[in-house]
């Protein structure tokens, strides 16, 4: 089973044993008597990502505008204030532009900053930022 990410003693990997089961993420830690594995169930955001295939296609960062533009593969874009992410807000341009996609676009990782942000998190923020229309 391929490992997608290892952080703080946890091993994260995508798993789907057959075509009838949806892909899901396993999180494992080493234990004295083997591996402890727990599975996450899909929520609405994960369904959009893993069933519909929504992915981050590109990231454009403009520190002078306090702007991070997240381009999605559905031809939509999300914009975020760079200042909302303390590690990114303090980073130099070289570190900001050194990012890599995790899981073919389900997250973004900045190795120089040891910062990773997920598409799921961006979508949750987008929902939280939407203001209800009062009648």
C-alpha cells in the first residue's frame, strides 16, 4: 500500500481494495504489536473531492496584494488572504513559490515552511465565508 504522507509518526495513505468500495484514507501509527489503523468515513467535502474528482490545479501567490489564488480543475478559483495563514504570511517569495501538490491536488505542501493546506480546508473556509442573504 503506497504511503502518501508521513507526519509526526502517522502514516497517511489512500486505499481502495476493489472497485465497489470508495477510496478512503487510512491513518496508521506504529504500535508494539503492529499497526493501529482507523478509517475515516466520507463527509460532503470528501465526496466532492474523491468521488467527483475536484482537485487543486494551480496556486498563484501575490504577497503584495495579500492574495493566494487557488485554481481548481472545474475552472473555478478560490481566493484567500495570505495573512490568514501565519507561516505563509511571513515567508519569502522563494519559499512561497516552492510548493508541491499532495495526492494529485487534494492538498498543497510548502516544504521550506513545513506547511500543508488541504482542498477540504479551502472548501470548508469557502462555505464559512459565504454570508447568508437576509430577507
